[in-house]
C-alpha cells in the first residue's frame, strides 16, 4: 500500500504559501487574464533592477531561473561546445546543456561536498562556453566564500561564461559571503542567477532573473519568448517586493529551523555539514539509505541519492519534528556514525 505523503521535503520549496497581500495582487491580475502581458517583460525587469540597484539593461527575466539559464545556453553555445559543472548538482544543468546542443562535462565534487574549483578550472578548454557554479550548492549546501570566488573568476578565460547560480543565496548567513553584483563590472563574462521560487516562495509562478553585463544580458534577452512572462506571476513578484521585510522574516525562520535540525541531528549522532541553503545534507558513512526508507515510511518525501546522500528540505516546525523523530528511531544511526 502506498504511504501518503504528509510532508514534501524533496524540492527545496518554501513551506509558506503566498502572503495575503501577494494573493490579492494575483487575484486582481487573474481578473484581467483576457489581456496579454507585456510583449517583453520591461516593467518587471525595471522593478527587479531598481530593487537590485543595477541598471535595467543588466537584468534578464525568464521562466524561473532555469528559463534564464536555458536562454543563456542558447545564446552562447554552438553544437559541440561544452558546459562544465560540478556533479552531483541540480539535475537541470545537464538537461539544459543538452537542449542547447552542448556536451555536458561533469566534474566530481570534493569528498567533503564542495565544488572543486581547481578541477573545474582544469576542465575548461577552447570548446567550453559555460562553467556553472552553484552557490550555495545544491544538494550539499556548501558555500564558495568571497575570496575563493574572486580568485576563481580571475582565472576563468573570457570566452567562458560563468553561470553563478544563487538560487539559495538568501538563506546563506556566512560573514564571508560574496557580494556578487559588485563583481559584474570586473567580469563581463559573469551571469548571476537568482529566483523568486525559493526564499520568495513563488515556485509555481516561474520567475527568475539574471544579472550580467549589458552585452551578455542583451544576448540572453534575445532568447526571451514573446509574451513569455505571465501577468499573474508578474503581479505576485511586484507584491512580494513590496512585502520584502515580511518575507525576510520567513527566511529567517527557515534558517533558524535549518540550524535547529542540524544541531539535533548532530546530537543524534549524524555528521551534518554546515549548510547554507534551505536544506540539510546527510551523506555516508551515515546510514542515508535506511534514513530515506524510514522517512518514506513516515510519509516524508525527501531527495534520496542512493548510496550517495539525502537532501532534506527545511520544512515547517511540524515537518522538521517528524524528520527528527523518524531519524532518532533508526537503530543503526549511532553505530554507523561512529564507524
Ligand atoms: N538552481 C538551483 C540550484 C536549484 O536547486 C533550483 C531548483 N531546485 C533552481 C535553480 C530552479 O529554480 P527556478 O524555480 O527558479 O527555475
């Protein structure tokens, strides 16, 4: 018999539904659904640019951040070119690379779950068009700190675009966080990718954006589908920007829950690295496969990479408590974690 899913902690979504003010804005837009949205999403682009304090010709909006990434790949890749990224990572990169006709080049993570910057640099050659850096990293939650990122960017040749995926940046609290928009002037080959799907809780609405040089953004915008950004989503993003302080409090709560989950799991005997996204990463030699089975049995859906790891999205307090109770009940966890 299938066990019903009680808590979906598998897709790094926000546990919170849209704020009332955001819902009202969406309802007003729904009432106008017989009208097309803008041909190009200029108004939304300007709002996002003002909020990010960059000129609007440095912002490209797309259908989720995956949409912007696809537009980038389509803009810069020719058949036979390569796209380099650390693996394991977000599943979409190889798919998007293939959609654009590129050959994916996965580079193994270091054993502690960090993107191996030296190995990524070594994998770049004359056929490489894009190198992806995911910061904080999905699924491990590891972080590339400011100095390491600057050194990396200095060494990437200009013919390679750096896709710096910051889908989870709002959840990172490190003192050594890179200030990426300030790097754009020095690196015209950099695209900083952000999204309203995670911290802003609008995953269903598919709005992401990229910040980059005028030239790169212009090329990405040329791949934008006409009328491609829907009006209800646009209304929700504009209302969310107005409710930013309320939404930031929600992010703070997720961060506090992440730290609570980590602390409790450590005291149960699991080795849990410091994570900087809205998730917690468990890896062997801790018993991740048994953990995944136990969580599935308790109706908790998580992201399980058999033999490799378990990514738990930080949920609401109730969901996180269910995770803790379930993993605490594992007979093997202490023995395995001491191995
Ligand atoms: N980047 C990373 C690293 C992700 O993990 C995800 C979603 N899981 C995305 C991008 C996709 O975000 P969006 O909804 O903006 O397409």
